[in-house]
C-alpha cells in the first residue's frame, strides 16, 4: 500500500477513535451527573418517607396527630420491646378516689311540698299527721349580682391645723373600677382556662353579670405581672437551690416572629419565660440555669450542656429517637436492643425506689453499663463511614449521631440508676409547657413579646400555687388585692 494512503487510512481511524473517546467521555460525564441526581433523589425519598412515618412515638409530633395505623405500629413496637401500656378503660379507674354529689346537713333553704287532698277520698290533708319525709337537695348557683362598695376617704383637720386624708385600699384605683374578684375571675378565664378575650367578656357579661370591655381585659395579665416581681425573684431563688431541675423549651409566634417559651420546673415550682432565642443567651437572661448546681434533666438540646451543673438525659426522648432509628432496616437490631435495655433499667430503678433503696445494686449497674457499651458499639458498626462522595444522608446522620450521643452521654442516660430519686424522663417540664401550647392553639400567637412574658409570669404564679394545693382563683384574688400569695417554706407532704 502506498505510504500516503496508509497515513490517510490511519488518520481516518484515529479521528474515528477520537470521536468514540469523546462519546465515552460524554457518557461518563452524563453517568456521573445521573449518579449525583440519583443520590439527591434517593436522599429526598428517604427524607419524605421519614417525614411520612413520623408520629408521636418517634418524633415531637403530638399524639392527636397519629393515625390508627401509626398507633397500631407503636403498640406492636412496645410489645416487641417487652413494654406495654397499662390497660385503661374509659371512666373511673379501679382504686382511684371517687367523687359524687352528697347531701349537706344544713341547706341554705328548705322548701316543703305538702299534698293537698287524699287521692282515695279527696279529703283535705292540711291537718293530717306527717308520717314520713323524703328529701332531695338541688345544688345551684345564685343569680349573679354585682356588689358595689363605695370607699370614702375622709379628710380631717387636726387641732394643730394639719389636714390628713384616709387611704384607699389597693383595689380602689379609680372613681369607678372593677374589684379584685372580677379582675381575678377574668384573668383566671384567660390565663388558666385559655378563653379568648372576646369570649371572656361575653362570659363575664352574661353569666356573672359583669359587663366588661375587651380592652380592659387585655390589660389584666400585664397588671397582674406587675405585682409579681417579688414572687418571681423568690421562685428563681428556690429553683436555683433545688436538687433537681426539669428544663425544656417550645417554639411559638409572637407578633409574627418565632420566639421561645422556656420552662424550669420541679414538682412544686414552675417558671415560664419568653425569649427571642432558644439557646444559651435565653437561659442566661432568665438567670436560673447559670447559677444552678443540682441535676438538670433535659432532652440533649446542645445549649443545656453549657451549664456547669450535673446533667441527666430524658429517657422518653431517647426511646422516641430510638423508635425513629429502628424504622431503618439496617439500624433496627441495635436500636431495639438499646430501647429494651433502657426500659429494663427504668424498671430496676423503680423497684429500688419503691423498696427505699437509694441506688440500684452495683453489680447490676455494671452489667447494664457493659451491655450499654456493647449496644453502642453495634450502633457505630451499623453506621460505617459512607462510600459516597456526598457524605451521609439525613437518615444516616440521624442514626449515626444517636449512636455517638449515646456513647458520649452514657452516664447522663443512666443517672437514675445511681440515684433512684431521679426520674427516668422529663415529663414534668413537658406537662408545665403543655398549657402554653394550648394557649397558642386558642389564640394563634401572642400579640407582643411583652404580652407573652406577662402570660408566662401569671402562668408561673398560678401553676406553682396549684402544685401546693392552692386554687388558682384564690391566689389571683390575693394578687389583685395587693397581697400576692407566697411560696411556703414548708413543702406539703
């Protein structure tokens, strides 16, 4: 073959191969792009499936949002973990204290019902002897009647020429004003019973006979909060010196902006406050946690660890997190094993507490701790470093982070084994926050940040009083009368 023809043939073949290589490069780039798109779609599908499977047992969603299927799933999981909810039927539970309406010995009014004629012979019975009586007592409210008390402050001139004036009581704030009981009833309806302002005005006007304005009602929580400065200071001091403190926070909208309601509480004390921040800046401003030296029970929210006190992690939150991770097939084994271990440890601590023992026996504690470490190791092994360049997906981060957190906070997760006086969960704080969420459901949001803080102050006052067995309405009357209820030094049994 002629050299020139051979060169031309090779050049043509080279051009063809270059075109093939270019096509292969294009296909490789397209495959890389498709792989990246597939990873993004896979992560999105996992996220959507996780969102669809969220319920009260594996997330912060309320139980009221659970479907029938989700409730059945939770029941099956509790059974697999060896833990069932106690069976409860509607109505009064066996052994609980019953309540019923009983007759009183000294009624306010007695009405006699006398038969006029004999049904047999039609004779009049006015002078007939009484041979028996049957009584029925009707309990009812009297017709509402406003009582107007006029206070007259006299001015008297002394023989020396000085004129002195009498002093009006604290409730007499204007020439015509509502008294402490009306103020207390209105505040009770709005802050304790969570009625909107307009419906509170309607109830007071129609049921109690006190026609009030909505503007005046809206000012009452602020008026009440102004009288609680000393109470809140005393409450914070008592919380700081408490051996155990439950802390939590929940989001809410104030003037259209997301803010946070924080709680610090014990079985006998409740402090609520509103702050624009969720973390350390808020707890520092509230002023309880920075000075607290006991055991703080919380849900592992990172800013709580910044305080130098002893910590205890809520077991209920751990169980909920484990339930969410257990829905991932590759994580089910270790997550369910850890959940069963925590529930077994909880039962052992409760048995020790009932027996009057301060701590679970040391050999049992060590056995639980060893098993805890083994399960954490299994959890880390089930979450190896990802081979993908994009790193872990949201679900993979969820399971890996939980395994790491359990390993780092083993002592805090099992602290109730060392001190059986400590609770397993942080339900106390969640119960104290629950009514704030109800208020937000009723009103949608707080109108102002100041208004939210006023609500929190009044709610702290009445919640603490109720924990001491004192009725909310009574302490509100005391507050508006200028003598706020004080937390007793001697705690109730």
